[in-house]
C-alpha cells in the first residue's frame, strides 16, 4: 500500500506548532512563505503550508532560539522603562490570540471618544496615534521622553493588551499616554475628530498581514482609514508606515502615494533622511524599534519603512 506524505502531518492547526514566546508569536509558516519558498522551492508556492509542516523540526529549532533570544533583546531595548513584572489580577496571564478578525460583528461598533481633558494632563498638545499599538511599550517609551510636548494614543484591537498597557502607564505615572481597545478601522475618525489639539503623527507599524488573499479585506489599512488619516492630519503632520512583509508595505505605500496633492514622501522635504533606491527609509526615525521590528530583524527579515508629510493644498 502506498502512503501519501500528507499522512505524516499532524492533524491540528500548524500555527499552534510554531509559537515563539508568550509576548510574541512568530508565524513560522509565513516566514517560510517569504524566505524559504521563493529561493529553495520556487515551484511549490501553492504548497507552502506542506513544506513548513515537513520542515517542522527546523521550525521548532527556530522557535527555541526565538523564545530565549528575542524577548531578551526586547527587554534590553526597553530596559529604561523599568516596567513591573507583576501585573494586576484583572489582566492575568496574557496568552492572547495573535490574529483577530476585525470584521467580526462585535468589533464593528465605533468606540466612544473619551473626555480628553480627563485622559491627558494637557489635551491641547500635539497628538500621535499608533494604530495597532500592541503591548504599548513603543508609545510609553516615546511618552516618557516627551512628557511635556506631545500626547500619545494607542489603538489596539485586543482588550487584554490595552488593560496591561493602562496598568503600566499608571505605574509609570505617565500623564500623556492613553490606550483604547477598539477597531481602528471603524473608530479612528470618531476619536481623532474630537481631540482638542492637532493630530501631528500617525503610525501603522507592522500590522497583521492577513496573508490569504480572501483575508486582505481584514487588513487594517483600507481607503476609508487612509482618508480619515489624511483629512484629520495637521499641515506638517506625518504618517509613518512600516512592515516586515513587502506585499503589505507596498499596499500601504500605494494607498498614501495615491494622494500626492496632500502628502509627499519626507525625503523630498528632508534629504538627510537616508532611503534606498526604492524609497524605503533605511533607519527607524523614531529612536526606538517596535517589538515586532526587533523580532523581525532578529529573524533576518528586512524592514520596509515610509514616512509621509502633509503639505498645504
């Protein structure tokens, strides 16, 4: 009797096999799609999942390395935040879903805007909004260094991450940072349009790529959100986009390139910002890497960045 190779593959979701750490789940399947398949198996693009399953022993080795190395790099990068290891009982153990369907009915309800004067000590300061803020460490690091000059708002779809981030900013006594659990696709306009001060910076950093074509509609950056960002951004305000997945980076870039009358790439204004031949910014201009950026660079992935600035009509 002949047996198919598929008979040796465990009958369970592959993503459950490839988990790198409690704080960060690296999708090894997708890494094989972008890194292994084109170079080693160019004719097997339709069978990437199968290739990854057969190579599970290699993935498990990568998992072991990432579990012990990447979180240590993140901790070192954010060491000066001195975040408490112990968190509130309300947050509990943060073993959360890495991927969320933003089109789920319960997530399509816009969040109510808070009382900004209660949220921030000075609600007239310029505002930065980070769409998909994750753990929030990136925004907290910025908020700590710019406590009197800028406010920082993180929008994150996973409520338990927001609960922990809010606990942390209370522990750090940050009066210029706030996090809201919401779907930015439906809430961004309502939230930023009520903010008393100017919107000066919007960042979308390594958003969930939703690799399957049928799931591209789940990607956070769609034309309505782009329009809301551009229309609410103050003149001189900036948009910072970044991804470790070229397809996602190109899609985001194309959305913002489509409004050249309102946004220009920042290297046309600031030539000191170094870019490669394709216009990708070579170094992170924010002074600190996001956690996903740290993990991606540790895995040897290239980071694609673009920075836009809003110009007068």
